[in-house]
C-alpha cells in the first residue's frame, strides 16, 4: 500500500512538471499587423494552439482598423478599433480554421482579412 501511494505521488509530480514545461515552452500568442498604407494585414495566415490565445494587434496606420475573429458567422472575439497603436485581446479556441478581418466598413471586402489556424 505504501509503495503504491508513493508511485501515485511520483506520477502526479511528473504530470504536473510536464504540463508546466509544455505551457512555458509554448506561449500561445499571435501578432497581427495592419499595413501602414493599404487595406490589408501584413499576415495572411497566423497560427496558434488550442486554448486561450493572446492576440496582439498593431496598427501603424492613421486609418482606423480592428481585428475580429469569427468561425462562419459566429463572432468569437474582437480588438478595439485603433489608429497608430497596439491593442490586445484574448480568444479561447479549439483546433480549427478561423477567419480574422477588419470590421471598419469596406475594409474586409477590400482584402483586410486572413486565416487563424489553431492546431
Ligand atoms: Cu481596417
């Protein structure tokens, strides 16, 4: 009985160590940057891991832009609309492909969108 509980405790410690090492090794964050001049982002595809994802949006332009994350027509998260600055927001996503786009009227249609791949 004593040996069994020691083994269980050791296994528990190993599991916790492995989990925290994996967490530390993969900061789950993406950066999306608006073009300084055009109606587009400088990334077409960004990648993250399932779970809570930090999205940093950088807009060097004087034009208003934002970042919205959606799956189909379901909105999953969005940044503030900013000019010449940086903002962050969080989304929690399962594995899959998501769209990101700018919700300022006309921008998405002009090409301001991309794909977020979560795997
Ligand atoms: Cu925009």
